[in-house]
């Protein structure tokens, strides 16, 4: 279902960082990347995961 406006706003870098801190081990479901890797990753990894999630929000569909 496509809408004229996004269903939700993109998370800010701060909001994304807070969400990463709350991820439980072995519970990452939005990306094929293990939660431990996201949590241990540097700013580059976190930035790329954030871009991926924002892409999903903007397109309103999961990539293949």
C-alpha cells in the first residue's frame, strides 16, 4: 500500500542509537545482520544499517 506521505518519520541518529542499545542479543529481525554485530559496530556500520532501515520506511517495502 503506497500513501502520499510516509507512514512514519525516519528515525534520527539519536533515536537510532537508542534503539540499537535496546536490541537484545539474538533478536535482530529487520536486517540479516546479527544483533551483536550491529551493537558492536562502529559508526560506519550503524550508519549503513540506518540507511537500510530508512530505505524500507521510505519505499514501504522490504528489499529482495
